[in-house]
C-alpha cells in the first residue's frame, strides 16, 4: 500500500518525538512492504518565525494532498509570555482544524499495568479503565464570533455557537464508535444553563432512536468531571462540545499516570491528523529526555484510522507495551530506575517492530 503522509513536527519537543514516531512508521512500512512517501512542513512558532504565519499556505496544501497528517506539538514561551502578540502558534492549530474540517478529536483513555502506581487515583479506581473521549473540534466558543475586547479594553466577550449539522455529524460518529465497543454513549453538556447545550441534547435525543442497541446517558459537565475521578470505569464512549472536551480530556489523561502516554486522532473531512495530547514542553526541548510513547501510539492510530491497517497498528502497540515491560522508558515513567533518552526509546521500539 502507498502511504502519503504530511509530517508537521512543530515546536518544542515536537521534532524529537516525531522523529521517534517516524522510526516506528518506517519500521512498520519496511516490515509489511508498504511504500512510504512523506514530506515535512512548518507549523506553529517555527512557522511564524520563518514566514509570519503559524499555518502557511504551503503547509495547508501539503496536508490537503496527504492521506494523513502526523503532528508533534505547538507552542513557545516567546509568544505565551507576550500578551500583546498579534500572531500566536495556537492560531495555526485552530486554522488547521478549520481548513481541514477536523471536526472530531478522538482520545482513547487506557491504563497501563506498569503505570498504575503513577496515577494520582487509587489503583482499584483506575485499573481496567478504558474509555474514549470524542470532542467536537471546529465549533463552539473557540470559533464563535463576535469575539474580542471593548474599545477601553475593560470588557471581553466570546460567543458560543453550534449548528444542528455540526452536532449531528459528531453524535453519529460517536454512536458508530460506541457500537464497536461496549455500546454505551455518554453525552456531556450543560443543558440546564446553555442554549447550545440544549440544542445538543435535543439533536442527540432525535438520533438516539436510530441506535436502540446503544445505551445513551446524558450528563452535565460538572458531574462528568467528578465521575471521571470517582468512577472512570463507568464510561465507554463520551462525546461533548469543544471547550468541555478540551478540559475533560486533559483531566482524563492523568488516569494513565503520565500525560506522555496518550495519543489522539482528529478525524477530518479532507484528511485526518494524528498527534500526542501533550503540549510542546519547551523546558525539555533539545535535551533528548521527552517521552515519545504518545507520539508513537499516535502512529498506531494513524495506521488504523487513516489506512485501515489494523495489524500494523497492533504491532506498534505491542512494541510500546514491550518497551514498558522491559523498562526502556524515559525519566517521567522510569520509576526510579534507569531513564533512557528519547532517541533510545525510539530505536528500541523500531528494532522490536523489525524483529517481531
């Protein structure tokens, strides 16, 4: 099979972790006989510094002609610490989501036996937790207009907007995933306060009738935030709007014991993007200490969701599990034992894939 991939390493630790992920991708393609074509492009702070645009037209053109986008991270203290900056790296991410039609962000939340002790929650609460968060990605307050400040600068405003079409699209996708899992869907909203949430609930109740085999529950976002901590194993598939999903998925990430372990997929109209959920971690940039496992697991999602190559994705997961069992891990999960460099972990996993 011919795989055309756009590689957007981005900022901070992005280039280091994406390099390790590409080692796994190349090893899988070599082992299974796939033809790999990939091109790199700029995004985020590096793109601003080079072109003035966090998502240049050339980068967008490459993404549009690719079967998948493999993405690292964006963000830089240079811009974070300058509230007056007119152009920011994060604007590139929002532009990419909008232009590629990346309407659904999928984050699997699973636990790893060797990391149970690293979770801030009790082992009996998190052991066996396995659910999927699906976040609407192109609507809501992050994209709503008008947005801005008053002339005197003392008042700020954001607008939250959702359409029936946007809600139907992601709710149907969520039901499809629930059908393939344990047949339970939790719809998270704030329908007791927000008009947009009431539309979410109305539209979902209409669609619910089409999926009688799936149990549907509705939950206010504040209750969901508590439930993730109190009883994470009660969830199967969770779907919610953009801002709620941004917050809840980061909360859910701590269940695994390390933010560096969770991959994600952003499903789009034109193409899809695969990336770790963590940020650019600029403090570690260039030090070869960052955990590459979430990025490598994002490659597994890419093989599965973009190319429907399930065996290839499964082999990457097996290699990651094996590296953890062998304690070939970076300092964030080294448990007081030997900490390996980012590149060491990437090399070990690539070699494992070639051998198995």
